[in-house]
C-alpha cells in the first residue's frame, strides 16, 4: 500500500472522529438540564446621609445602567437631602439610566426628604414605609454672620473687591437689603426647578405640588394621598416589585457594592466642609 493511500485513510479516520465528537458534544449539551439564568439581575444602590459629594452614587448608577446583566436599579434612599448641585447630578444620572431602558425603583428608608425626595422623582415606582419621612419640598441657604463675635474679640476684616456683590454672603458683615433680594432670587430659582421636576416626573398638577411645597414634612402614608409616593412597603417589597417588573421568577439576584470608608470622610465632617461657605440646599 502506498504511503499516500495510508495518509489519506488516516486523515479520513481523524476527520470522522472530529465529526462524530462534535455531534456527540452537541447532543450532550442539549440534553443537559437548563441552569437558572442570571441574565436579569437587580442592582441595589444606597444613598445615605447628607448629599454633598455625588461621585460614588453617580458612578454606581452609571456602572449598573450600562451592565446588560442588570435589568433594574433599586435605590435605597435614607437621606434628608443636601446640596442642590450634588442632588441634581444624581438626578440627571438616574434620568440617563432610564434612557438606557433600565427600570428604577426607589425604596425610602427612615427619611427621604427634600433632596432625598428630589432624586426619587424619576423612579418608575416609589416605595415608602408608612412612617418614612419625606416631602420637605423647598430650598434654603444658610449664612452665618460672625460680625458681632469678631468685634467682641477685637478682630476686624477689610475686603478689597472688584464689584459691589463680590463678597455677597460674607460672614464678616451684615447683609444689605439688596444682597438679601439677590440671594432670594437664587433660592427662588432653585425652588422653581424643584417644582418642575416633581410636576414632570410625577405627572401631578402644578397647583397640587405647590399646595404642599411649603417645606412641610410628610409620612409615607400621607405622601401617597398627594401622589408623591406610589405604594407602601419595605426594601424587600421594593426588590420584589422590581423583580416582577422585569420578569424575574423566584428570588432575584441582587448586585451591590461593599461600602468603603474613605480617609477624607473621617478627616472632614460635613460641618468642616460647609463652614463659612454659603450653599443652596435641598434639606429640611
């Protein structure tokens, strides 16, 4: 038998084994019981304390909303609100997550008031405990005036400024009527933005929103009556609602980040970060 014939036979035998093996493997795969699919998961994002630095929450929302394995985001809000700009950054990222067709469910903890409520408004469903403190729709600006104190201890300040209002809100002197009016306009502008956000996202009549947007706090039970909240329940209820919305059967798989304590958080308290710095706040 020629060498070429032997080589051809060997090639045909090897080829036959490859074909047979592929068919066998394919049959074995099809015959295996289907494993539970984790292609649809929930992501739990916690918003706690004063909203002053939005970066951690924004990063999580962005990460999970871009993850195709995550079908819904559950925001657990336990916050009295915070700085207007930081609140609005979180709000805008939540809106972008919805544009990526992610379902958003909010679970209110002990408090989700003012800025804490602001970031809840874009949610598909807002779940509150009956006793959750929410509402407090409004804006404030706090400016410490230390002029008398410094005079008592013999400290004076002189300011060289380019224009009249460059040191508006200075703690070293009394505010003028003109300055008070200017800052009131700033507060009013932020307040109108808050009203618009609620009207747009909660689909409520503006008159209804304004009737309760006087800074008052509400329980979760009261908030339902005004349309600020959709239903009552716990975090577990919110997770079940989220799972049902995206078609997850059985116990949902929940993705969440471990909390990390940063050195800066230990070194600088909220008081230290905000001392003598006027800031607009969505906070009771």
